[in-house]
C-alpha cells in the first residue's frame, strides 16, 4: 500500500506521513488478564483510523486504472484462472469468463 502511494506521486509530505503511521504497526492481545508481547502487523490499515477510507479508495484507484487498460489486461494479469469456469471476485463483485472477450 505504501509503495502504491509513492507511485501515485501524491506529495512527499503525504507519502512520508502515511509511511510513518503504517510502517511499524504492532499489536498486543490481552488474554487471561495478561498482555502478549508485540505482534508485527504486515498488511492492512488500522481499525478506526480516519484515514482508512481514503487509503481504501486510493487502493481501488490502482485497480480502476488497470481495469481501464482493457479486459485483456484483466484476463492476463489480475484474473488468471486455469479452468473454463467463470471466476468471481467476492470482494469487488467482478465476473470474468476466461474465454470471453470482456469482463463485467
């Protein structure tokens, strides 16, 4: 996610701020009234962070730009599947039939 933000050239202040917030994420779990040691979080955004919706939209913008390159790009790069059954992305509601000319 941080690399995508750098690639979008949104400005160094914004890029460095997001990198500072999300580069060293750690969490603890409270179990039986005891706190576990720090656990490194490698992916995702922080729950309740006011920037989370914006970062999600920026991530979708990358997908949108790739989708505009055409169905061939999607079929070859994003939705590659070996069977002839339709492939459905449950997260984005995309349907792609590998033998079809277009994805919808």
